[in-house]
C-alpha cells in the first residue's frame, strides 16, 4: 500500500524538488546581476525530470548522510549537483563579463513560481481524491 502511494506521488515530488532547486538557481542569478564576471546558470528542467523519473532507484532512495549519533541531524543530498548546471548564453554580453539578463531572469523566476504553485495544487487535488476514496470505504 505504501509503495503504491509512493509511486502515485513520486512524479509531483520529483517535479517540486526540481522546481525548488531551479528557483534557488534563478534567485542566485538575480542576486548576482551586478557581480562582474558572474555567469548566469540554469537547468534543463525537462531533461532533469525525465532522468529522475527514469532512474527508479535514485527516486526511491535519495542520497543521505550516515548518522553516527542520535544527536546528528539527518540530511539529504541535492537533486542536482553543480556539474549539471548549464551556463546561459547572453543575448547582449556586458563589458564586465556578467551574463545575467534581468528581463529573462524575472520571466523565468515568475514562470517557475507559477509551475511550483501549480504542482502544489495538483498534489493537493490528488491527496483530496485519495482521501475521498478512503473515506467512502
């Protein structure tokens, strides 16, 4: 039963995790808009989500730290490491080497936020449907 629930929510879980990580990346780009030499980064969301869904083992057992004491705080690894981040090719390179295009970053940030909220809405709807079925039984 638990495995079926896990499978039912895995897509939204993976998508929300990737969208959250992308939001952090886009926020970093915006925060460094005036940093000389900073190069804007992003991920290929579709490719990353496909990889996460295809790799069943990775999706079911995220990277975690071994705890040697009960006082340690459990932590999980990032879904994306820095090697998987892509550099943006600027439309108009700046003299100081910064590749952040604020218009593009704002649009991507807002679009990513809408997708994240939609994912939460879909997940909530799925949970409500399951609760309705459980309450009828």
